[in-house]
C-alpha cells in the first residue's frame, strides 16, 4: 500500500499574518462547549471576512460584526413573505414533552401563579386593560404543528395552540403599522419581533402544548409561538406586551445574537 | 459541565464580593446589623439550588423533583439514546421496567463504544433527564455504567408502550 504524501493547499498563504486575533480569541476556543463553539466559531469565522479592518482592534471587530448582523436583519426583512406559510406536520410527529431550553438550567425555572398573573399591555394600544389567564383561554384558538428550530442546531416538531397574535392585537386596538412588538417575561428575559412577523398567519400567543395547558418549564401561562423565527425569539412566561416604534435591545441582541432571526 | 461549575463558583464569588462591599442600608435593604451582614455573606456562599454542596449532596430523588418531571409515554422512550454530560452516547433504551419495590428503571444497552455492541444495565429513572428525543444521564456517570452488573431482568414488570412515566427534564 503506497503512502499518500499530503501537499499543502494551493490556498495556503505563504506566510501567516498578524496572529493577535488568534491570541485574543484563545479564551473563546479554550472554553469549549457546544454553545461556546458556535459563538467562538462565529466570531473567528466572521473575522476572516473583515477586509480592510484591523482585526486586532476589538472595537473594530465588534463594529464590523454589528454591521454584518444589521445587514443580515435588513436582508431577511426584505425577503420575508408575510403570507407564505411554513410547513406543518401531523400530530403523530409531535414530541411530547417538548425540549426545554432557556438561558439557565431547568432547576432555575420559576413557576408563575396563574391565578394572580395578568398580561400587561403598553405602548401603541388603545385598550390597555390587563388580561387574566382565564380571559385569554376564552379567546378563539389556533393550532400550529410546526418545526421548532434552535440556533444551537437541534429541532423538533411541536404542537401549540392559543389565540392568533394578529387577532389579539386587532382586538386590543394595537397600531398594526407600528414597527415592533416587544415582550417582557417573568424571568427578565426580553424579546421583540417585527410587526410583519407578528401579523404572520402562523404567529400565536400559545397557551397550550399538545392540547394541554402549558406546563411551568414551557412558558406557562403564556408564550409566543411563531413559525417564522428561530426558537430563541419565542418568548416564554410573558408578562407584558408593548407595541412600539422604538427599538430597544433585547436579551439576546445585547449579547450579539442576530435580532431578526428569521427562518 | 466543567464550564457550568466554573460559572457557579464565579457567580458565588461575585455574590460574596458584592455582599462584602455593601456599605449602607440603602444599598442592601436587609443589611441593618452585623448579624444580618453575616447572614447575607452566608447566603451568598450557598449555591443557587444547593445541588453542588459536596458536603451535603442533595439526594438523587430531590434533584429529580427539582427538574420538573413531565409525563412521557413509555413507547416514545424506547430506542432513545442516552448521553453522558459530554453528549457522548452511552447506549440506547431497550425497556422501561418496574421493580418489585416499585422503582422505575430504564434498561439501557450500554457500551463504551457509543452504544455499539453493548450489554444491558439498569438506570434509575431519577438519574435521567429528557431533552426532546434524547436522554441525558445527569446523575449516573459513565464510570457507573461501566461498573454496573449486567441486567438479567428477573422479577420485574416491563411497562407497556402506552404506559406513562414522569421523566425529569434536562438542558445539557
């Protein structure tokens, strides 16, 4: 058996350039876990595309990454089809129970007392009276059996039901020409989506999973469920909704995650 | 998991430092006396869930209950992979059984070769966490799988596919 001699790639640079960026990113690489690899990989990968920038300058790198993320947001918004439906699936494919995820571990979930919980409303809304869980349960339900896609690389088929968000916003006199719908959650998580995504036919305020009331780890009593965003945009344990034209950074966007996150 | 340990230690250290730097009652509403200051310091040193206290480890059943057990159909659990905390496959679920003592055990075909060519071992329900279409061995490390006796399945009742068990959740 002959021994194959490995030759250097034709695209290998004749000499390495400034290795400062590798040293500065060493901590990202050494702190190795799946999420870290995704974040670290994104940073290192994006650095290779920063032409004309001094990649050893962190502020320049961050500005470059933010610019790319904003560009991504704009492109995704431009190609978004407001009436195009995501694929749906059969009940036999639904994963029960669904997969839990949050920015903390399962043991740190803090259940909400549904008897005293109220959904607060704010911003460009005519009727801002708070809603109890029971009042929301009495609204007409829409069922979605769709694929939940996580930015971490996993997915599952889930079955959610609850009032359609467009119908809810219309009923409370929300300004449907506003730019954002902002969600504030009980665990201080915040998220917002663009109005066209909020008005998409497959965006609901979910109160149930697989026909049963949501349980504590999955956002009881109210969560967002949209077929047109990545999983982390689907806020759980919602306690307030605001309709606004003012963009405020959200939990994940402050940490560099893409804000639009369309699928 | 090591990263999570470092983060917990770091967060406890930060809490301790913050507590030690509290200078006025306005900054710390509970800090009104030297005794209360000691209470704040002590509280800052307790891990959030008490689950990492190696001096007084929380019993496995208590840890299981803190992970919000959910109903899961036995038929949906058969065939699922069981992963260790590094997301390496330990084996695949073959059966779910009830012992004469009433304990629920998952019979896993365990192998040190990512689930291939394995032998049957019994894993307590309380040691596992469910992550969608996979299980994580939260409280039974790979060394215990390697040391576990071969499961022979005597005097147990296999649960039927449409039976329901309460499985803890995991986020690994």
